[in-house]
């Protein structure tokens, strides 16, 4: 395997790791009703134009972490088609963290944009 391919995969994992938590939190915030994990996965896929296809094994640990930090609240609800599902809703602390994280994102992308510039000629 080409070392550059290995490095690109490593870079992709590193870039996505923190960003995915932000995207999941934002997705929870944007839904007027609480959503369960699969709905959140589908919303992220749809909102990314199909470019962000996440596995349950990626999203559920993020949801559990958001819940553990008090940024999301979960409740079990009965399902019409199968076992009960865990629905997630953003908390006031989650809203505050999301606002701060979006500010950090704006600062980071602005700085990175200045450093990286246009891709022409690369």
C-alpha cells in the first residue's frame, strides 16, 4: 500500500473525529422533536448530500458521550415496529456548548483558509 494513501486515511480519521461530535450535536439541535440514532444518521447523510455516510458504531458512542456530558438527554420510547428506541434531545448545556463550538469552528476554518488558501496549483 502506498504510504501517501495510508497518510490520507489517517488524516481523514483525525479530521472527522472531533467534527462528527459537533455535527451530531447540531443535528440533534435542529430537530424540533427528539430523534433516535438511526434518524440522526439519516439526517446527517441527507444534509451532507449523501457524502457523510456514518455507521451506527460511529454515531452511538458519540450520542452516549453527549449524554454523559449532559449535552443531550435521552429517553426510551416504545416503537411501532420493533423494540423501544432511545430518543435524544439537546439540553441547555448542549446549546451553550454548541454555540461555543461553532465559534471555535468559525475561527479554525477562517485561520485554516488563510493558511491553506486556494487549491489551485497544488
